[in-house]
C-alpha cells in the first residue's frame, strides 16, 4: 500500500504535468507559502520533503516531472542530461525542478543572507525564495566519509553500429570466479551485437568445483549455444589469466581438449588487449582508455601510437591475500598515472565490481551507464565491493577522469571473438 506521502507526491506531480501553462513565479511563491506544494531540502544532513508543516525523511529516490532525479543518499539532484547538483543545508528544491540555494556554490553568502535562485532545466522565469516554514528537526546521521574526488555523472549517448548480415559466434570464459557464456553476431567489418549472455559461478579459484562439475557445466553451455544456432566450429573456450593460476585449471583444460575443443589461455597483457578491442569504440581510440577490473587482477589499457598498451595490477579480491588498501591504492595509482593525459577524458570500465556499481544506478535498459563517484556508493557492502571501490578511487585520483562508463554487453572474451 502506498504511503499518504507518496500518494500526495504522485498526485502533485500529476497535477503539475497536467497544467496547460506553467505557473507564474508569484503563483508558485503563494502556493509554496500556503504549503500546497512539496519542497525538498536538506536538514541535519538528511534529505527531507516538506509539505506545509509536514516534514518527512526521504527514503527513496524521486523522479521529478521534468525528468530530474532527487537522490536521497547523496543529497543531490541529477538533471535529465546527467549533471549533478549537490544540495546543502537550507537549499530548497521544488517539485517542478526549481532550486533555491541558501548560498550559491563556492560563493560566500551576501551580508543580508538573501537567498539566490538557480533555475534548473526550466524555461519558466526565476521565482523568488518561497516563504517556506522551517523544517521540523529530524534525527541526525553522520555524513559519509569522502572516498575520492569523484567524477561527476554525465549523460552518455554513444551507440555502437549494428552488424549487417552478421554471423553467430560463441565463447565460454573460464574466469577466476566462474564460467560466463557469450553469443554475439558479428559482420565482416567487426561490428557486433551481443545476442545472449549467461553467467555461472564455478568458484574455480576456491577449488570448490570438481572436474566433473565443470565438464557438466561446459557441456550444458555447449548445448545451449548449439540450440541457439551457433555452429560447432564457432564455439570457443578461453581461460582468463586469473583462472589460469588455479590448481585444477589444467585438469579442466584437458577435459575440454578431450571433447575436441580448442582452449586458449590468455596472459594479463593479452586479456587487457582483448578487453581494449571489445570495450573501446573506434571513436574513442584517441580520447579514452579501458579498465577491466577482474577478481584476480585489473588491466588498464589504451592505444599508444596505434598499438595496445596494457598495465596490470591488483584485482578486487586482493583482500584474500591480506594486502592492505593503501598498498593496492598506491600500486593502482602508479599504473594508472601512465595513461596519457589526452586519453583521460573517458574510461570504459568493465568487470564484476563495475557491473554492480552500474546496476545500482542504471536507468531502464540503457546500454551504457556512467558510474557515480566512489564516495556515492556507501550503500554497497562486502569485502569484494570495498576492495573494488578502493581500486576505483585510486583510478579516479590518478587520472582525474570525470567519466567512467560501464558497458553491459562487453567482455574481454568478445574481443577474442573479434580477433579471429
């Protein structure tokens, strides 16, 4: 059952979007003063919504009628174009997207403490500060610690070119944390589209899967690809550099070879090169780089004079080896600092942890998600996530990159298929 607060918010949004003409500044001010419109604000370091004399702590993100989104965890609003505006104590944000700042960002407040209005994504004339009632005191919560000088979220509208008369190819990745299967359609120009993906969990690195378990799973994958229409000669197996370190990987490879399949084992450098080929669009070859954050290692790659350059460093499971965060951060920064300055505009980042970060903020079924700053993921927990965020923080600090983009359809093994 919807709460009265959410019901009133939805009703107000519906009335607002149904209005034929935008309210005049005077009329908006009068309605705010009378308490008939909800206003978002920050009080005691918490995002709250005020309606008249009622104040409620916001416990979920709210999308405004103009497409902007109010994020309660980060105490900010994200415009439809991806621009983020952080709210401070006393700032007021109306339901129709107008922000009234108590003090302009990075500007000292005037002597008379007169509030300034910042219109947000609205063509309506700026309104004066509404005479909103003081918010009721709410329980304070300690602010989240700053994790990094964070990249700002931004819109990312790139779309890859679809294949024409493409053929199906399939690959099974034996990774450090599990089996993954991908089927793509690729044409003669190497334009490709992901047709099917499945992710397994063999726990190979922990040696918790028997050879028979693995072979049974692989046979299942093979059957699914054949049923999907992939010719047997176009089914490939790739062992990641992380899985290659596992003791029982050799037995698995022998089992596959007994089934008359060719298995390719890749080094971290080769893995980084393949990830670069799959993840970085040609249009970004001279202005972007790639990070593949795996469990066992992370690969940082870019093109130098037309040739791939790869640096590998710690993966998101470094905690299992009792390596401290500071040591990892220093190592990642040293490797990331080698990325040329002109390529630091956009980072395409793939891997398990980046997937979780992207999934937490994905809008609908978008093909690419711009990650939020490391400090904005305080809601995610777990040792692997904490380690991954430490790596992400180090990458952001070392490169100053403001746009980390996750592509849902990309994996280094797809780069292997494209290299055939």
